[in-house]
C-alpha cells in the first residue's frame, strides 16, 4: 500500500517542506485593493523564456507585477532570469518540471514533477512557488490529491492571449483586450517573442481602460485558497484551448 504523499516525500525534502503547513503556503504580499479598483492578472507560463528579461523590463517600466508559472527545466537553464523574477517582486507559481500531462501519470510521478520545481526555485530564489498550474491546465482527482498534500492551490485562467497559436503581435493585443474583464486571469507565455514585444503597448492600453495589472493573489481580496482548490471558478482549460510548449 502506498504511503501518504507527504510521508513519502519527507525523505527527499528539507524539514520545512515536511511540516504540517508547507513552507511554500505563505501568502504573497498584497498589492492594490481590487475590491475598490478594476484589476486584471497577467500570468506567464513555461518560463523563464529566453526573452523574459525584456518582458521584465516592460513590467518594471509600467510598475506592475505579474505571476510567473515556472517550469523547472527552464529555471535550471536560466537561473538568473528566475532570480530576477523573484527579486523584482513577481509572484511565483509551479508549472511542473518537464510539462507532462499530469492526468496520465500516477501520484508519485506528479509529486516528483512538482517538488523538483519547488525545491529548485527555492534553492535559487529563497522563495517557494505558492500555487500550481498543471501543464495544459489539466487536472483530475489524482492531481488535486497531490496538490492538496503539498499545500498548493490550483490556479488556471479564464481568458487567454492565444499567443502560442498566433505568434502575431496584433492578434495577441486584440485577444487580450477582447477578453479583459474585471478579475480576468490572462494566460500568456514569456517564450513567445511577439508577446514580449507587444507588452508595452498592451500595458498602456490596459491602463487607459482603467485596469490595474496585479498578481493573481491580489484578485482574491484577502481570501486564502485551500490546498487543492481549483480557481478561478470560471476557469477555461479545455484540451483544445491549451497551449503547446516551445520553451
């Protein structure tokens, strides 16, 4: 009979991770009050991508924070970018180590994908990712069980950019603005060159429309997501709309 996930994991993880409340479960610092102003969260998957530095320059210029769902293999390949993302105050999420379909894996394999990334990010940045976004946005009972044991809420998205499909600046710009609503969680990718290039114009347009670009946690207005909880409730994560990976 397989041991509970946390018991099996303790031998491989540091003591802080094996505590009843995982070390990565602490809430990020608050930004603006989204109960009073119109907010939107830009989230970037599969990174850090090769052009993430230019993206960070744009976010810094416009004084906004985003959420990066980091992929372990690219954190390993581009450690300085991962460090910069954390140092500049952006939120860190876990997007697996190699981007497999979790729904086709057993719990031990899912657990390994998540914890390898947790530990690598912490080693490099001193911070643990606080949320999980499964590859392709796909989750089932096994994925939720592992996320629950590891203390990670599951954060998906409710609108996208289709940047991975179009690779076109005008199309990305139009798609994001079309789906922009109060409390939108936007799926984007920092490895898509056109996304990085269009970001200054997009941030300017969002500001002109009255949006405050914030990390995912700011949209919660102080609410704490439970481990394994899937959010947002109106999430879009169908297979046919899930991005292909090209880091």
